């Protein structure tokens, strides 16, 4: 349990460092670049993200969940990653011209051509990150991702100040990938091979087919609104929708992305050990923690969207505020099922996850296509409905996989609902009082004051309600007190 907490500590530190650097970059670049300029890069990044899912071809998940790894399997994984990634580099390069013509955006061609270089670089560190996660070595992962973020920030801001427009984002992405590659080469485990091998590639490919199929469908459903907006509406609307999604993704960057790298290997390790204790209780405990964090967060975000957008992005991005408020609803509900993917994959029920990805992806594309002609607000409601349907599909699979009962699920999240109520008064009152035309200093003051009040209410709430998180707080407090006492005690 101590090892788990240590891993979570470094995982959170990594994600918060990346988030902080990303927020600094966003605050600066949003004032240097217009929505139209950001939209060009965003469209290219969304298209490349679809290929990024195939690039890994399930190699990372294969290495984490495989019970026994040897040199043959590692060489096969490296060969698979190299083959798939370099083929994708050629594909993106060849498709850059037709895609630029399809979207009637000539600037998109060069963006895609340069971003295709990432596929050439990334396979050289393809084994490093999953093996480090398998070994729960999150200190090394922290260093690699921090190198990427710092380089990305410095290059993007520097080139934007020099007038490179949207190309500053492209060159920054390439520089960040190169920095993380160099860091991963310095920190790679010694047991990893340098040369690929053909033997065993069929086994890796068989696993990767299901993993990649589900991931590609899932990523396509995530990218669908951006691709549809870019074609049916305009590039500027694409950038506005992307900024709204970026604000909503703060929870994923703050919490989900820090927990999931630890939860997935732990689920897999539990399965390799024979599934002691069963998957259901472990999942419910995760849901209890997630909703205690996510529900107050998304309520606060919905109320404070206006000052947050003004602070982070500036006045020119204010049109994304209604989109944020609408989509907070589905994000809060889906937080109960955001860890379902890791449980299903870790317990060998990959086909269930592929089914969820496929059905929810098709439904989302259909809903977004139907809503796009009516504008961004209608499209945001379509995204909400699609995510609620995905939540229903996830619950159905969890019920079949680990006998998850809806009554037990509601009982698990009941304290989280009360906890959300404890934190609600401050942001709700401030949202009703704040005027639309905020002075320059007001957004920061409103966020700081409301955030502090909400945090104090949240801490008081977890103890008053005797939430499971209270025990974690007490344990952390005792550890910090012990370290301070040890530091003050002379040797």
C-alpha cells in the first residue's frame, strides 16, 4: 500500500507539473494567437491524434498486462511499434495534401507534414514508458514528461513572440517530442533491447488488434466534433470548441490522468495474482474517490467558467463559456465510469471495452452531425447526450464483468453527492453576483476567494461525512508530521 501511495505521489506531481506548464503556455499563447490561428494547428493535431492511437498498436498495454516478459516478447513489441509508426508517418505525409484540400485550408498541409515526423521519433522510446509504468517508476516518468513540457513551453512562446503564428505550436510539438526522446534514452531500463525481433510479433499484433480497434474508435468519437466543426462550421468555431474541451479536460489532467497510470498496473497486478478480493470492490472504491473529487470540481467549473476563461484565455475566447457550462453535466456523470476501461482491459475483457467504444462512437458521430447545422450550443448538448449514453453502456458492461449493481453504485456515491452540496454555496453565489463585464483584476480575485472557500468546505465535508478520503488525509498528515519531526531531531 505504501508503494501505491508513493507511485500516486509522483504520478500526481508529474501531471501537475505538466498541467502547470501547459496553463502558463496557454495563458500566454491565447493572447498572442487568434482563434483562427490556433484553429489551424488544432485541426492538424486532431487528425494526427487519430493516427497516434494506431501508432502504439496496443504495445504499451501489452507490456503492462503481460504476465511474463522475456527478451523475445520485448523485441517483438519493439518491432511492432517501429513497423506501425513508420508506416503511419508515410500515411500522414501522403494524406497531408488531400486533407488540406478537403478542409479548404492550404496551411494544413505543412502542419501535417511536420507533425508526421513525430511518428519517426516516438518508436525509439516505445518500450521505455510502459515498462516504467509496469515497474511503477513514476519518478523517471516525471522527468521524461517534464522535459517535454518545458521544451514545448519555451519553444512555443519564443516562436510566437517572434511572429511564427500557428507554426510556433507545430515546432514546439516537435521540439517537445525530441526532448522526451532524449530523456527516455537516458532513463530507459537496462533490460530493454536495442534491436527489434520478428519472433512473437503475431502475439503482440493479436493483442494490439483489439486494443487499437477500440482505442481508434474511442479517439474518433473524441475527435468527431472537431472534425465536423472544421468542415461544416469554420476554423474559428473549432478553436472555441477546443478551448471549452481544454477547460473540461482540466479534471483529467489534474486527477484522472494521474490516477489511471497507477490504477491500470494495479488492476493488472491484481489479476496476475489471481484477482484477490475481486474487481467489484476495488472499482467501487475508485469511484468513491473519483466522484468526491469530480462532482465538486465540475460544479465549481460550471459556476466559475466566465472568470476562468477570462483569466486563462482572455476576452477573445469568451464565446466558449456557455459550452463549458453545458458539458460539465455529462463530464460529472461520466466520472463514475471513467476507470471502467482500465478494469476491463486489465481483467482480460478487451472485447467488452471495444464494444463500448464502437457503439458510443457511432452514437456520438450521429448526434454531432445532426446538431452541427444548429450551431455550437446545440453541438455541445449533443456531446452531453452522447457521453450519458456511453455511461449507460459502461455500466452495462461493468454489471456483466464484476456484478456491479446500480443500488450499490448509488450507495457508494451518496456521500460524494452530499460533499458536492457542501461546496456548492460559494461558487453558486459568486456566479449569480458576478457581472459579465468583469474588470481586469476581478477574475483572479473571484477565483482565488471562491476556490479557497470551496476547498475549505470540501475538507470539512469529507470529515463531517466520514468519507473514505478522510482517512487518506489523516495518513498524509501523520506522514508529513513524522518527516518534520525527523528533520528537526538532531542526529
